[in-house]
């Protein structure tokens, strides 16, 4: 009896290993259109939300802005009191007008530079300091120009600075204060003097000559006078006068000839002084009432009657 051979069992496929599984998974993924897993949704949402510190900072900034707006527009920190000091010749009404315009303005919004500039534009003011407090007080302290001379016209007396700027007006018949009485005083009777006002500038050549003439020592003229005065008019120009003994000297105009330099004007004045000294050496000054040295080379004089 023949025995039939038993069929062999089917051969099992080899067990998949890690090396064989990767291509398979990749192929399956490509076939299904799957994507590589990304960042979890929870983490993505967490990244987009602001942190607690950032949120706090934003809220604090918003609160500070709101507080600043409230301070600027609210009824707090407003200018309620104004004051000023340091003025002597400056008009109190002008200072009060400029400062009163700031009432109701927020202290934080006050433009002190602009206010200082407006006060400095007043003719008498050389500089200003401004101070504002959180309690609503605004104060200004002014520093005025220093007076260098007194310029007297037919209508007013004026105070002038060293650069010739007229910065203050005084009543003509008012008594000068002690600190002003010692300043050089020039009386200007010319027609143009009637137009002089605060803010004008005396021409440099005229002022330079006036200050030099008023400082002439009577001894340089050969005179026994103790005090000389200076006057300007349209006919004789600069006129130097003595009260005791009484006489006058006509020096002529200065500062009107554009071709005459400062050095030439100074030399002319020196020659005039020398001419008067020569005259007083030859004749007693008490006998002379009038001297004309507009041309120092040709001196005229008139004896007292």
C-alpha cells in the first residue's frame, strides 16, 4: 500500500521587523495622505495668549494714560494763583495781563518757555524765571535792564541801557531816585527827540559822543566849574554848559555825517577841548558867556554884557 505524501503546510511570511515596518508605514501614510503630527492645539493656543505679566503691563499703561488725560482735562492741577516780583520799571499791568492769561491752565500742560519769551519781550525786561507748583501757583521773577544814562526830551525822561536802547519812561518833572541821579543825563531838545519812545535806540555815534562829552573834566577845559551839563539842539548840536561860572560852549553836531569815522569824531572833540582851554587861559572864564568851537580852528566867543 502506497502512502501519499502529506502536503506541506503553507509557509508563513516572515515576521516584520523594525526595518521592514518603516517603509510599510510610510507607504500607508502616503497612500492615505496623512501628515506628520504637529504642535498640539492646546500648546498653540497657549502661545497665542498673552502672559499674565504682559497683560498687567498693558493694563497699567492704559491706566496711567487715562490718569494723565484726567489730570490734563480735569479740574485738578490748574493754575489758580499768579504772582510776580523783581519789577521796578516794568509795568505791573503788563505782567499781570500775561500771567492772568494762564489761569485755568493745567500745570502739566503749561508752556513755561513760551510764557518766558513773551515776558522777555517787554522793553524793561532782560530775563525771566518762571515757577509753577502742583498746588496751582504760578510765579514770575523778572530781571530788568540796567540803566546806563538818562535821556531827557521836551515831554519825558527815559532810561537807556548801555547799547542805547530806551527801556523805560519817567515823568519829566519827577525827582530821580538816588541810583539814577548819578547817571549821565543828556537833555535832547532836537525836533526828533519829540518822537522818542520806549523801545527806540539812540544812534551809536550820538550816544558815544554824548557820553564822552558829559564825562569831560572841567579841568581839561581850564575851567573852575564843578559840574557841566549837556544839551542837544538842532542849531548848535552838542552844547556843553556850566552853571558857575555861567557859560556855554557849542560843539556842533555829531553822528550826522556818515563820512566821519569814530576816530575822526574823537579827534575833532579833542581839538575843541584844547581850543576852549586855550581861550580860558587867555581870558577869565567868568567874563565869557558863549563860545563857538564848531570849527576848532576858528573859535568865536561872546563876552558877558
